[in-house]
C-alpha cells in the first residue's frame, strides 16, 4: 500500500485540497473540517516563486496533520512558465520539507534528477500526464503507465479532457484495470466532472478539490466533493 507521509492510500477515497497561493497555519483547521486529507501546493501559481518565500509558506503549514504534495507544473501541461533550471532548483529546495512531489512525464530534462532527489529523501513521487485536448486511446494510456513506472513513479496520475461520455468510460475502465498500480485518474471538463466522485470507486487513490479557484476544468469545490463522497463511500472522512 502506497503512502504520502503517514497517510495510507487505497482503502477509502482521499481528497487533495489544491492551493494556488500561500496560506497561514491556522488555515489547516478549516481545511480538515471541510474534508481535506492532503494539500497540493501549486507552486507555479503562487504570486511569488522565490525560493525563500516558498520555503516560508511551506513551513507555516507543515506538520499540522495534512501531508503536502509539491507541484511546480510546467506551462506545457497547464502551469505558468518557469525555466527548467529554476523548476529543478525549486524542487531540490522544497523536497526535504514535503511528503510528495508531482512532476510531469514530459519534463524529461529534469525528471530523473527530481525523482532521484525525492527517492533519496524517501518522498513519494507522483509522475503525471495532462492532456487538455483529448483523452488518449487505451493503447496510449497503456504506454503512459508503463513509461511512468519505468521512470520511477510511485503514483501514476493521468488527467485528460473528456469530450464525450465514451472518453470518461475509457479512462474509468483503464483505472479499474490498473487499480493495483497506484493510479490517480481524472476526466477533466464539464462532462468529466463525475469522475471526481466516481473514479475513486474503481481505484483512483485520491481526487482534487478547491476552496477559492479551481486549478483544472471540472474541479469541484471542497465542500461539494466532501458531501458527495460522504454520500457514496461508507467510512469516508472518518
């Protein structure tokens, strides 16, 4: 069973609350009360990406009961532009302070170094793939999961735009078939919003919610997500 920090994944659905700006430590109590199990820091979205500011932001919320995933999303996959060298330096600075990192499979210039640093410090590695245009074929999804595992991903994340119901069903079936490989899967967009609640049932380890601003198409507010998961999953948020 895979963990992020001390949080076990796989038994019941978990919610990662996405933060696109720094928060003070007293925010954690509110996040927990609304159902958050994890925090994802979208560092590329912070108003200040200076290493000192980012480290201070992490220190304010670290050790308060919610494991932290650090994400510095590339522009190619939905983030703000930061040069690869700067992203690498930021990852190396923050890895010791967080429980997991998320880096794209397409970030080949820095991928190996980031994964190696994270594993050296015993942190969980999420290697992700985002497609804002379409949901790939089953064959392409199979190649992606194989490649991500080869590159050292402890968790495989696939987030793809759903244009129709068939796209949602294809990604759902892929998740079900690979549920023993530590998968997080999301169908993005309005049609795919149901995946935020449904996919944990077929094996997706956690789902993402927001408080202020969504970080991806179809993402649900944290309160709504908690209510829906509580409705359908016995033992959720207990």
